[in-house]
C-alpha cells in the first residue's frame, strides 16, 4: 500500500503525506537504518527530513542515497543564522549525506525573531 501524495508547495514534487523524520536514525547502526529505509521504499514514502544536528542520521542516510537518491525528496536544515556559517553547515551536510544537492534547505528551530 502506497501513501497518498500531494504537491509540495511550488517545488513540482509530489510528496507523500507522511514525511520521514530522520532524527530517528541519530543513534542506530547502519543495519537498523537500512531496514527502516527499506520500509520507506516499500510504502512509497518519498520525502526525508534530516538535519546536521540529528547525530549520525546524515551518515546513516548516505549509503542509501547513493543507491536511491532519485526516489527521495531530501530536506535538511541549519541552525546557523549568518550566511557564511549556514553555508559551511550546508556543505558539511552535503558531504555527510554524500549528495551534491538537497531539495529543500530550511532554517531549523526558528523560534525567536532576533535569533
């Protein structure tokens, strides 16, 4: 059974109504991550949300994305608020994920207007 999809804003991507929060991969081994990601494919979940602050989650996704990058919309986040630091964090995430781009880059935990 596949999860229904809807257009994700103006991105042109038809995203599953369930987005996988990769924070759950922060403290697991690669074998657990692989089984989890296999379930995503099995159920047609095509949107992964990760952040550099999610421990080893990016590292757990990397081998999977090498084989299945075209199957997933990948969103990541930065907690940095100044462009040079945010850019550096983005490049670190790209390296850890083993990809040359992400589909969505977000400001993480933007809870204070002056942050």
